[in-house]
């Protein structure tokens, strides 16, 4: 959906944080520069990979590191997850 912002309106913090995460993800993952924000989470589909959900209430770099560690682990375990949820203290991997 759209944010319904007017010129000169302040961009919501969750949108700024979501954009930061997308920008950082582009360096390592093919995400097509798109994501969706719902409540306080960002959902990003990695092209030819899983849907990844980030908390917008947590530190941005910590979320990126958690994704890198989780992706390394699923690669070592030869898994191809449909979804990785990083909104909680421990990542949830859905095959």
C-alpha cells in the first residue's frame, strides 16, 4: 500500500529503517530493491531464495548479521528454506 505522505511530511522511522535494511541487503543478496512493511516488520523476498522477515524494532546491523549466519547455516545443512523469520531472539527457518 501507499503511505499517503504529503510533500514536506516526515517519513516514518519504520520506513527509513526498512530502506536501510534493503540498501544493506543489496550488497549481498538479490532482493530486487523491494520489500513490504507491515506493523513493525519488513518482509523481503530474496530472488531464488527465501522470504525474510526482519523486525524494525531491532538494530539494523544485527538483523543483517543474523541473516548472514542463518543463510550460512542453511547452506551447510543443504536446506532451501521458503522463509526465514528474524523477528525473534532465535531465527525461525521454514522449509
